[in-house]
């Protein structure tokens, strides 16, 4: 029996624009998904009753999402089981063991579907644990690539490499199309995260931006302007200039709002953090609901978020530098 874990992430800059070939900078955070894998004679048994999702106490047995234990009304449950199925397919392929059976346990302290890369964490940890259980140790870059294949399969091709590369490698990374690399020399950033307890529908939000971009040149320009923010942000990342980083985060949030992917609760949390003196704050991930990330060296933004109506949970998250690892 082997356990592996992989971190979640926040987007410092660039979500949505990354879908159109602009660069993005996600940063891995010290909140992890843990997957335990044990080889069994055949088939797949998944226990995922500890995920942070209301009412998700599924013990899913079998390879198919039509199984009666899977509540088909709940698309997040379907998606979570889909990620495990696809990850196990990658393990069987990587280890050249097409008939390997597994019992899998998933635990995660990354809120699901909230812009913190929970599915990428589960995919990376599941691939690493499954492979190690079969005696195969994959390089991190291969785990990143295989986890990307998992997300692409579950999300009908609508996935960038950002989440999976970041979760596998750890640290701050830069993703532009298929070109993914780790940004060296980035020290800890004082991330504070606010979570409204909800989740946005990534597919719908991505489709909404796509439509706006096709309809209006200024929406296409907005996407390009987000790319400019990322390029500007990269030049100050790794320096002492967190003030400029914060300013660019604020700018990035404004442009995401213009593209229609923020929400009242996300805006409220962003303003609560800024009013408390955060250097900058923005939504992270697809938007529509979920999480915001602020930069704050004091505990003022953290305390303010805790008392902000609509903020379910607020926490600090250090930059993770390890990526996927065996526990
Ligand atoms: O909400 P998340 O963490 O899945 O991030 C989605 C980020 C998008 O840029 C909107 C889509 C993508 O696949 O890059």
C-alpha cells in the first residue's frame, strides 16, 4: 500500500487568458490531496468519503459512473470518480500492466472545484501512488503530462496544462501553451485565501469568455491585456517588489471581472482583503464562485476575510516547493 500527495494551486496571474495561448503563472500551495493505492486482483474500488464536498460520502465501486453508488445528479461526484478512472488508466499504461486492479482511498484538504486545483492534485497523487504501488517511479514531468491527459479526458479537451504541471512540479510555474517551466528563485509569497464555500462551472465560464472574445474585439484585447499583466508580473516575481505584484493582481482581477467571470461573493472577499490592507487580491481559477487569493504579510486580511459575510473559510497557504511526493 502506497500513499502519495500533491499540492493545490492558486493563479497569481493569467487564468482564462491561458486558454488562448497567453502565459499564466500558477503557484503551488501547501494544501494537498492524498491518494493511497493498493493493488488488488482486479477492478477498481474507490473510497472518497473524505472530500470537502457537501454530502459526498460515496464509496464508489467499479469502473463505471453509472454504478448505483454514484449519485448521477451530482456532477462533481461524477467528475471526481471520472478523474480516478482516468488516472488508473494512465497508471496501467505507464506500468505496462493493463489488468492491474486497485483499491484507492482519496483524502483532500483542497476545496473541490473552487479554483485551487483539487482535481489536478488528485490526478497527480493517484498516478504517483498507483505507479509506485506497481514498483514504477515516474519522473515528475511525466506525471504532469499524464495528469494533463486525465484532465483533458474528463473535461472534454477543455483543459490547460497549468494546474497539472504546477501540482506535479511545485513552486511557481509559467505555462504558455505546451511550454511549461518552473520559475526558479521565487521565495515564499504571503498568500491568504478566502473561500465562499461554492464552486463555479469551469466549462460554462470558459465558454462565456470564448463567446465574448468572438463577439467583441475589446474582449479579445482584454484577454491580451491579461497576457501583458503576466509578462509584467514575471519581471517582478522573485524580487522584493511585492507591492507591484499586488497591484498587478488587482489589475488582473478587474479584467477578469470585465470578462464576466467574477461574482458578488468573490468581489466582496477581494474588497474585504484590500480594505484590510492586502497588497493585492484577485479571484483564482475559473471564477463564478470559489476562492480569492490575496497577498498580505500581516494577519489583517486573514482576519477581515474570516468576518466577511459570504466567506466560508479563510486560511494562509505557503508556497509549496515540492510538488507530488510519496508520503
Ligand atoms: O478553476 P480551475 O482551477 O480549474 O482553473 C481554471 C482555469 C481556466 O484558465 C479558466 C481554464 C484552464 O483550463 O486553464
